[in-house]
């Protein structure tokens, strides 16, 4: 451990760290400016993730009662050939360039090996880190630990207002809002439609409830398209909203977290119809903006679909990977 970080207290995260985590992330946001703000409920949801093994695979640094850095590992419940674990983390702006980040990344790689050995010991292990490209020091830190950029993502935004294109529902399909009765159809579409997406793995029920239908989920701006003839689900769009963002930015942002179309219904305008319907619903419910994230190498032309719907690129993210 670096001498500069030795005066700090180091221990695994617990669910009792929700407030300290939110405070740290909000201080980080004042410098990194990635548009993410948190309240205690948001960070608690991440700490109780069923696939985050906090005892074995997390570490936080404290200066007194103040959290000044953290990392946590999220493993995949299922994997084929390659097990990609996700490492998240951050360092308080006042404590950067003191070796804290290096300690956290090294600990994260070691922790990834531990959970990998427990859950997918026969597979290849890859550690992923996902960060906005502009954050100072990230590239130098992860490169020094052997990570390399493998993918790029764009955050795109739509200002809503009057610039919402009409998107007719394709013939033979009908739109319906999310409900407890069709929730499983939403999850089915997510898992089936994302099979072709790089690095994706099926999302089991417990993960779906933790990551998707949590306190940030907005069912009134989440829609499913269904085949009228046979009742089969065709596509879906899930919207989320982080309440802590609005006091910080003055904007209510409807984030389209998931957009998926089943293979048999592709190239029929399903995604465009869902986006247009959701944009109108968001505008009618006083959201000031819609946003989403797209893989720059998406194999289905999603970037073009979003551009035609009025979204424009605002921030690029890098997916860094380390083959272990």
C-alpha cells in the first residue's frame, strides 16, 4: 500500500455505507461532471445488489467518517466461455494522485479473481471498467494496471419540447404500458434481445428487481409492443429517473435504460415506435429531457435509430478490460 494512503482506514463496504457512498459520489460529480447524482436510496440499491459480494469483493477508504474512495466488484450470475466481472469505483477529488486509486484497482483485480474462482472457475476471467472518457487520470490509472480500451459508448440526449417525431405503431402490433402482469415479458425481451449484444448476460429475476424495477423505475414511461395475432411480446422500452439529478441540474431526465426488440420483429420499426411513444409520454409528464446510452459498435444500427428520433451525442464512455 502506498505511503500516502496508509493514514486512511480501509475496510469492505457494507449496506450501512449508503449515505457515505452518496456523499462521495456527489462530491465526485462536482468535478467529473458526468451527470450522475445520488441519494441514499440509490446507493443502497447498489450495495444490496445480489451479485455484489461486498465482504469478499469491495473496499472503501475512509478519512475519519468521510468515505474518500471505494471499489466494488459485480460478478455475472451466468456466463459462457468468458466471465466478465464489472469493477466500479471512484476517488474523492481531494484525495486523487495519492495512490488511493492504485490501491483500489489492485484490490479490485484481486477480488475479481476470488469471486471468479467461487462462481465460474472453469471460464476465462476478464475485468471490465466503464468510465466517461473525459475524467482526468482514469486512462493513466487503468493503463498502468494493464487495462486496454475495448469498446466505446455514447450518452445521447433529446431535449423533448416540440421536436418529437411521430412514430406510428407498426401494423399488427399494439402498445401497452408496464404492469405487474407483463413484467416477465419485459424481462424476457431484455434477455432474448440482448443475446447479440457484446458482453451481455441473462438477467435473473433477483437482478431484474434490483437493477430495473427499483425506486428509479418509471412504469408510466415504460412500454411493451405485443403481436395482436398471437399475443407474443415483440419489443420493450424501460425508463428510469434519478430524483437526485433534478435539484442538481434543474432538469427532469427520463433515461431510456433498456430498448430491445425480439429477433422475429426486427426491421419493422419496433424500436422507433417505442422511442417515439416514450418521448411523447415523457414530455406529457413534464420531463425536460430524455437520455440513453448506446454501444458505438451496436450491430443493429441503434445509433442511427436514435439520431432519427432526435437524440444527439453528448458524452463518450470507454469500456476498459483486463484479461486475467
